C-alpha cells in the first residue's frame, strides 16, 4: 500500500496509534502466541509485470515474511485485528456452527482469534507468507496452516462450509479468479465473508506524495496500490457465482504523529507497495515536503495527522435448493398502492 517506511514510533504508546471509527475512538492491544507450523512454501507460477499482473507477488511475500519476523510484529496489527473482529461479528450473525472453515490470507490469525468453537469447529489458515503462519496468535479453535497463494487454492471443490478473508485480496493480480476459487471450494449453501481495502484508503498520503513530487520533481509516480471500486465488487462476486450478496463500506481513521510514522506502520503491516510500476525510492527533499503538506492539509488540532482506511465488507452465498428465492415477477397479491389505506384498515380492525 505505502512505500518504504521511515520515522519514529506512532502516537499512543510504543507503536500503538490511536484508532477511530466514526465518532468513537479506542486503543487496540494486540495478542501474542503461536499456532500450528506451516507447510513448505509453494513453488507457484511466476508472474510478470503487465496490465493483467499489476503486483509483484514474490515481493509481497517477502514483505509479509519480513514484517512477521520483527521483534514485536503485533505492534502493527491493530488495524487487522479490528477488521478481523468485525468479520467475526458477521460470522456470529449466522445462527449455525460451521464444521470446516477456511481463512484466505489469514496472516497471523486476525479472524480466528475472535471466533469460538460454537461458531467453527475447525479452521484452515492459508497465507502466502510462511513466517506469518508460524507466528500465528492463539485460538480455542483447532487450526491447520497451509502456505499457498490466494489465487491458487489447493483444495477440492465443495470442501468448506465457511470461507473468510480479511485485508488480503487487494494484493491479488486476478481478483475475479480468486473469487471463483473461493466459490469453488465452498459447499452448497456455504458462505463467503470478506473484507478488503477500498479506493479512498490512504487518500491523505496519496495526495501529499503527489503534490510534493509535482513541486520538487515536476511529476509523480504511483505510491499507493490501485484498489477495486465498490461498484465493481458486487458484479465480480455475482460473476463468480455467489448469490444473496451484501456489500457495505466503512471507514477507520488512525491518528499518527506524522507522515513518516504512517509509512513505518504500513511497512510493519507488510503493506508496502509491491506494484511493478512503483518508484524504487523517494528523494529526501520530496519526503520532507510531503510531510509538511500532509500536516498542513490534513493535520489535527493536537498536532497529529489522520490516515483513513476505507474497508469494503462482502457476504456471498453458494447456491443451494433450500435457500430462499425471490418470487416470480407479477405473483404479488397486494399492490403497493394499497399501503396508503393501511391506517384505515388498522383502525377499522381495532373497532
């Protein structure tokens, strides 16, 4: 997402920035622990640059592995844990127990730590970074870790009752294929619940870097990865075969001391830019100018600067005969025009 990070610790203690969603604000404290050891790294097909492959997947794997090997990897997990908790809330809304679940792009287990045995009996964690799986957080659910690419799931068709994914699919090169893979491994009447970054994510950082580069270098390069538009998300899910779709958006705002701390935490999340057309480095003068522009345009009254993360949440079901279906067109027995008469009918009934 961001370029290489620089700077000191973020606001709110040692590496724990202040996170705000809507009007509320609270501090998020990461858990620690480990889960099952991961399998051997996948060979996977090599991907080259181009319009169909905007991201360097091998570089992204290195970035995530590097972040997982830091002395305190949980310091930068506050955003992933928050979104993981919100996905778990959506799982809890479904009144059933899932015998076998799959977490695509699980990282260190940001969703499973919020789930219970009554929700999922067993969960398979899949991620491209083996170090993230080795350092997974503890959970009361039985888990198995598998190193694999989100675009090439190594599972048979109709295997899982539930598939979840949190803040991982924005880095895949072929999102339609990834959705089709998820739909394929789901059992009939299985459900997919996911979250990914939206187009307005880090707009403050994007604008500040672009203005600074225009001023100091006479042009600008992309430093924030491209994101899927919410208007396209429902269409992609429908094309993959999902029905009874639900797509909603949310924003989470995190306050930092400055631009350098924003970029440092992005690197700690494993969210550094891995686009093939990324610029290899930023000049010192450009970075200082961007930091000043960031503070001037978006700074808070207390001296901190906000970073906005737009989150798309999606829910889609795999078809099954038992699922409710919309009635055929023209089969209604009551006209909407009769709604104007409902008050009179109700008062007549009371008499």
